[in-house]
């Protein structure tokens, strides 16, 4: 395992973190399922992983979240708590009151059976969430939680246009951020530019969705698979995807959901050799080829440049990204899921005014494509 400084926190973290959002708990609700999840966490820690992320995987309902936190708490007994940095999340979309925030954190500490969380993330923030968080006095909640020793470092993840990422970044002296980041969509949300900006300000950066919810590992089309196979390196698709993330000097670690001992072992072997600049120019061209093939399978040539603006509030790049990803992989993409968008940002809010179209450098007929996306996802006004 390779370790690296996590920004201004002063902590040394493994470049591979274990995301607990997909622990193998859904197959059963009894002791056998619990034992498998606990064993997997401990195996990862024994293999050198020292970041355990118990955050919600995506916006919306997470029926197993409290159970996952309790299982993580069980796994951290017998001395394992001292071996890891624990990440937990305040879900921004719940728009909790100040008292609600405190109650949520206290409940997490109880379920995790710990006195403090090392990295506390205000998670998956969209524009409406951000307004509510500020109105509900997020700043004083964080300061009190830090002063009381319930959290050691505060961070955030923004799931919106780059402008919101920059606004949140300027709000306080954050210690870290999380950002969805992978070779399929390097400009998604804040993207590569946001990661570079955060790193330049001393934040630790945790890349989430490095495998795009598993699609870059298990659902690549045959022509894309051939691009990697033709290199003769014999690496599986997941290995290529992780190497791309670790190549970025702004990324401190990749948080990866792993569901088996075999996945943990394979990813830990890769992590031992992970380093910024690990890719050759020829290998970077391989990723560009793979990305072009995947993007070509989407119906809209959107580059997610965020030049378009919608007076009705439609988050056009996110709508088209969800549409393209579902078409490219033949199934909904978790981190690009249309359902992740708040209702006021979805395609159904389009009024057809056309103000966005002159702003698009690709000349996309945005009104038509947004309407098609609405039909595709069954989103009606």
C-alpha cells in the first residue's frame, strides 16, 4: 500500500479507501451477512487500507445506511479503530435543522460506537441544499462539532455545477473535499479543474466513483474493452480506471466500493504502485480513445463545459450527462443517475425558451435533446 498526505489535515492516508455504501449486506439480514461485511472491512484494513468511508453512496433513500454504520462500528472493535481514519456524512439533501444536524451526528457516533469521526463530509450538496444549510447555521454546527471533538476535520462534496463548488470552497477553511472523478467524465460537476483548485488550497481530495458505480469495471462495451486489451498489459478494466484517477496529482485517494476479498486484494496490489504521473503519454492516449468511444455511444455531443445557462433552472449538463451515460452503458449510471437531480433541475422544467442554445459551443439543439431526455427518463411536467 502507498500512503500520502491528506492535504492540510496532516494525516497520512492510504491512496485506496474502502467505500462502505455497497458492503455485501443486501443478500441477507442475519448474522451471516453481518459477518461477511465485518470480515471484508477487517481484511481491507489488514491489507493496508486506512480510510473507511461510511458516507451515503448517492442522494436519496439509503435504507441500509444505519445498518452499514453499525456494521462498520462492529468491524472497528478489537483494536481496528486505531488503525483507520473514519469518514461519515451529513446528507445535505435532508435539509436538517441545526438541532437535526446535531442529532444526526450523535446518532452516527452511537451506531459507529466511536467518540469522534475523523473526516466529516457535508455530502452531495446541490444549490437548494446549500441555501438551506446556510440558513440552518451549518457554520456554527461545524465549529461546535470540531470544538467538542466529535469530528476532527470538516469537508464537503458538491453535486452541482462548478460555480457552486467554488462558492462552497470559499465558505470556510475546509480540510478536504470529495469529488466524483473518473476517465469517462473528467469534467463532471467540478471535475478536474475543481480538484486542482481544491488541492492548490491545501485540501485533501478524495476521488469518489472512480469506477463509475462499477460500470467501468463490469459493463464496458466490447470495442472499448479491445482498446485496453490491445495494449498487451493484461490489466482488467477496473485496474485501468483506478490508475487513471491516481495519475492526477490533485487526488489524494480513491474511495472504491469493494464487495469481495478478491476485489480488495486486486485493488491493494494496484495501490502499492499508484503514484501521480504513473501513466505514460501512450497510456493517456488509450484513455482518450476509450472515452471517445464511450461518448460516441451517447446521443448528445455534450462536453459538459457548463457554458449554457437556463433561466428555468434546468441543470442542462447533468441532464445530458445522465442521458448519455445511460445510452453508453445500456443501463442507468449511479453517479450520473437522473434521479439524483433535484426535481427543479430536471428536464421537465424546460420552458423551451431557447436562451441556452446560442451559448453552446458544440451547436447542440439543446431544447430538442432535453425534451428527448425527459421522454427517455419518463419525466413529465
